[in-house]
């Protein structure tokens, strides 16, 4: 009996040693895989990011893979790199993308209008079913929140964009403005990962500006984590921040066919980009439909499903105002010239001078909604918005589109 216990003890001991050796091999393999992955990330992203921080996203990983087709070259902007998490042999899932953009004469950094890429709402829920209330939450494109006073950039729940203005003394090849975006390519991004994205974007912007001779000073990141970006719309009569002007407007002019919901962002006077989203809820859609000719009521019902009614106002200041554009059907993208006024399909703009720099004030409408609003209501709405923001920012030389620009073709 005693000999049997001794043999069992020996087998157990040797088994333990074998498992320890195997675990050691796995640890060495993991370390090698992580080191190899970090080298691949660094190369793919132009040595602008911390590979270790990228690999800490989404709960962490020891293996990552760079896209073979999306590799960043800072000499040719815009450029990007995409990194995948490798949870097992032959498997990849989305992890991270870095996008670097610079101002030039042909490609806008900001877009206005009713292009589908700017839609704020999904018509279907995560199970593919039609939503009962399409405009309750801006789940497709929530309004970007400023980091600090906005001069460093802005963020959403799954991305951070850091902006850098290249000032006097910059190299001749440096653009006037750089945007560096760090994006998580997965859902349910944690607060810790949002903070990682902010650090990645700021660090990448700092490295890139040094490399290309862009003279700038990036503000520091806030010590506290970035709060969850609001996406639920509120009753327009009670909204504040960047949409406060609209609450005052409907109080003075009446609701009419105007939106009854709003999603505001903090109103910061230094923020170079400030937006306000307005939308029409189901009850207001029904009220508007009741006042329409019977033959057009089915047109209004589409606002409850696949064609929600919304408006968005955005103002751009300084360098941002020189890189705003829109899709031009049948031709190349158009960049709006500062100091001008005008309109295109689903968008209008006005100009001013704020703190000695150009500013552009815009209104975009969903393609189905601007035909519901009469030209007088649209013109009065836009003027109320421009009057408010230019007065609050102390702007001068304010010019507005002609009233004819608001008439349906």
C-alpha cells in the first residue's frame, strides 16, 4: 500500500512539473506573440501610437493583426491604419482604427447636407425590427462632445478626434489643420477604453506635429474620464446649451411644423465646432400630418419609419471654417468659400468674422423634411440661429442667404 502511495505521489509530482513547463512555454509564446503584435501595430500605424495601449483595448489581447490594405502613411493624407484583435487561430475581430486628416484644397474635413452618412438615426433596432420611436435616440450619429473647451478636439462614445492648428513658423508642407481620430471598432466601449482612445489620439497628434514641422501647442487632457456622450433627445422647449436658441425661438414664434425634440452640446465660446440636433417626434409628426392635404399624409407617415425628420445646425470657426464641404451630385466634392452665403440640396450657410477669423454657420435638413417646412419658417429659423451664435461670440460682418434660397425648387 505504501509503495502505491509513493508511485501516486511521484506521478503527481512529475505531472505538476510537466504542467508547469507547459505553462511556461505558453507564457513565453504569449510574450513572443505580444511583442510581435506590438511591432506590427507600430509599423502599420506609422509609429504614431503606443502598441501596448492599443492592445489593452477591448479587455486586452496578446495577439493582434494589422490590416494588409489599411496602413498609415503620414506623407500622404488622409491616411489610416486598422488593427484587429486575434482571439484564436484563424479568427479576427474589430479592435482599433487610427485616421489622420489634414486640410487641403479639395477634400473637406467637415460635411453638411442630407447625405446618408450624416443621418443621426437608425430606423431599425439591434434585432432588425422597426423602431416604434425613430427619433428618440441619436444612435447612428450622436453629436460630438467637446473635450474641455473644445480647442483640443471632440469625442463620441467610440472615438476621439484631436485637432492641431499649425501656426506661424510651421514647415511649408504642414497643413493649416490636422485631425487625428482614434476609433474603437466594437460596441459597448467602456469608460476606460474611451480614456485610452483619447490618450492614443493626443499622443499620435503630438508625434505627428513634431515629425512634419507643425508648430502648435496641444492642450492637456482632462484628469477626469470622458463622460458618456448623451444621445437621447429632450423636449425642445426645455433644452439648453447649444440648442437654447431654439427653445427661445419656438417660445416666441410658436411650434408650427418645427421640431419638438433636441440634442444639445455644451456651449463653449472657444469651441471651434458647435452643433445642435433637432428632430420631430411621433406626436408632432401626427400633428403635422393632420394639417397636410390627404394625398400627402402617407409622405408624412414615412417620417415614423425610414425617413425621420431632423435639422442640424453647426458653426465652424477659424481654420475649421475653411474646410467645410458638401456632396455635389455628378461632380467633385465642393468646399465652401469663407465669406460667402448659399445653399445646396438640404443645406444652407451664412458667414461672419469672429475674433478676426472667418466663421461659417450652417443648417442641414433631412431630405424629406425641408419640403414640409415652408420657406418663411426655414429662413426665420436659420436667422434666429445665426443671430444668436454671432451675438454670443461677438462676431461681425454677418451675411445671410437670400430668402429665395429657402424656397423649394
